[in-house]
C-alpha cells in the first residue's frame, strides 16, 4: 500500500491520481490500474516527482507510449510516471531536439515538413521518444540509435545529465539506458527536401500497412527476431496464424503481432506466448525472446 504521506509532492505542478486505469494508455488496451499515476508538467517536475517517490520509498516505473508493453491484469504497485507532457519538438539545423514524451510519428513528420532528413527509417513506428530510445525502436531500414547524438537523462541519483552514447550503447531493440530516465533526445539530421521526405514516409507507411496490422489493438512485434531469422515467419510456419487464447489472436496478417480481438487480457497473452514459444522451440530449436516489456 502507498504511504498516506506524499508531502514531497507539494511543489509538483503536474497531474496526479490514485488507482488510475492504465489499459487506455497502452495500444493493446490491456492492464489494471496504477496504484499512483504521476504526469509531470516538465523536466523540473520529473525531478520533484522522482525525489518525492524515493523519499517516501514508493517504487516507480516510467510509461512511454504503451506500444511495446504488457501490463498485468491486476495492475501495478507503486507509481507510474508518464512523460507525455514532455512533448516539445525543436527542429534545428542538423539536429532535432525532442522531449521524451513526444510521439515518434510526430517527430518524424515535423522533421520531414521542415526539410530535415534522416529519420525516415522511423516512419510508422508507434510510441514516444523515451520508449523508442530505451528499446532502440526501428525497422529494417534503421533504428533510432543510429541517429541519436545525445540523450538527456535523469540518473538514479537525481542528476540531470547529457549522455553521449558510446559505441555499443544501442543494440538490436535494446539500449544501455538502464535505470536512467530519458528526458529528451538529440537526433541527427541532414538538409533534405520536404516533398521528397514526405513521399518517402508515405511509401514506408504503405509498405508497413501492407504487411502488418495498424497501431491499435496490438503491441507491434511480440518477439525479437533471432539472429538472421524472422520470428513472424517461424510462428507462421508453425501454423499459428489466427490461433487464439481468450480475446487474443495471432494476427492473420503478420504472425509476430498478437491482436486484442476484444476483452483480451494479459493472462491470455501469456498463454499464447507460451504456446507459440513451445511450438517454435519444437520446430526450430530456437528460444524466442520477448520484445514486448512485461509489467507485473
Ligand atoms: N513472414 C511470414 N509470415 C508472417 C510474417 C512474416 O512468412 O506472418 C515473412 C515475410 O514474408 C518476410 C519475413 O517473414 O519474408 C520477414 O517479415 P517482415 O518483412 O514483416 O519483417 P519482420 O522481421 O517480421 C521486422 C521488425 C518490425 C518492422 C519490420 C519492417 C522485428 C521483431 N520486427 O519485422 O518491427 O516493422 O521488420 O521493417 O524486428 C517491431 O519491432 O515491433 C516491429 C514491428
């Protein structure tokens, strides 16, 4: 249970709620409430919130766009911090500086409109910048880590730092952000032509929608691709397209997407994940690793 005294929040200016529903904040629309939900107004407010939570011994997690996340049906203990209000995007010469809460697709289209090239590989990827950096979001054309010059973070000691990622900081669908909180990202761009950039974005979006379901009702690819192989293809080959557990169905369009057909639960997802893993392991001897993060 949360301590009644959260007096450290007296100077907090953002939003604050107890037993706040989290399912609407995820693309899967799954999950129970957060014991405490905190939505800081700006970076200073993030510092206040984290200090207050630490001082009162309340554990916390950071929510991004909820597009790569499975939240327990029973909800989560402690606090969930959403950085959705840190959504400022500045397109400058050679760099886009964006708050952790900015939506990735808005960053990509704002850059294209301003003639800033280099972010096209990220077109059509859901989520917010903080989560994208944390999980090194990407497509077959590249990942956000490829263009990340620096990341503003809040360290576990409560210090704001500008981190310049060293070689090896970003790997396939992971980063070494660890327990630092992403506050903003500095993304490298080149001069480009807005019309060409928008056209390229449209091509990539169409390509994506041609082989994958849309953004709502799924969490993107459930599993990482094992080196040199496609998880979707292996799940498909195992005959799992349209397989179902409760309200969760393996997408008939792309087998690495699990769709919430209505009323799906995290327990349903877990059951389907286990069945798929067992089948792929039996057929290919490969242990699939989850790409989706799990909050219990
Ligand atoms: N395939 C099948 N059946 C399926 C799905 C795929 O046979 O049900 C085959 C395709 O025909 C293709 C191959 O598997 O020959 C690869 O499929 P696809 O081109 O769709 O790429 P993917 O490896 O499944 C990756 C990323 C996606 C990203 C796409 C396009 C991972 C886990 N997935 O998918 O990223 O959108 O490339 O760039 O890295 C995500 O990470 O959440 C995600 C959706």
